[in-house]
């Protein structure tokens, strides 16, 4: 009986570890893809390209949110903080943008990105800033 419990516990820990690893790799791949899109359009470092992308109002608001804001939060871009704060309207729950993500940058995503940058992320992708 003790062996069954021990093997079950080990199995759960291994499964949890694998899940975290897969999530980390998936986020990493998405962030790299977003950086490539921004760099192809604006050039420069990852941070510079993503900041230019989020500032460019000709880009769709949904892309500015999901491509640039999310990625800046994932890579922990302190350089982007002034721009993100400029776009943020103190709406951590995203009530002002609910149902309007095609026309405005998501305030909830801005809040998460700012928090992530200011407080650090456990599994940061900061090495992608270059």
C-alpha cells in the first residue's frame, strides 16, 4: 500500500513537472514568434520592435494587446514600462475594454504585463529581450 502511494505521488510530481515544462516551452515559442513579427515590421531589438508595435495605432488593437503587450510582459521589459503605463487607465479587471478588444488595448492584459514586469515572473523569458 505504501508503494502505491509513493509511486502515485512520484507520478503526480512528474506529471506536474512535465506540464510546467510544456507550458514554458509553448510560451517561449509564442513569444519568439511575436518578436519575429514585430522585428520584421519595425527592426531593432525585441524590446524596441515590440514597443514600436504597441505604439503604432495603425496595428489592430487586438494585435497590439496579444502580440506586443503580452510578449513585453513575458520578457519582463522594463524599457516598456513607461509606454505600458501611458496606455493603462487603472482598470485591473478590464471593465472598460470588455467586448471592445477590436478597438482598444485590453486594460486587464496591460495590468498583467505591468505587474509581471514590476514584480518579476517566476519563469521569465527575459533572455528573449535581445
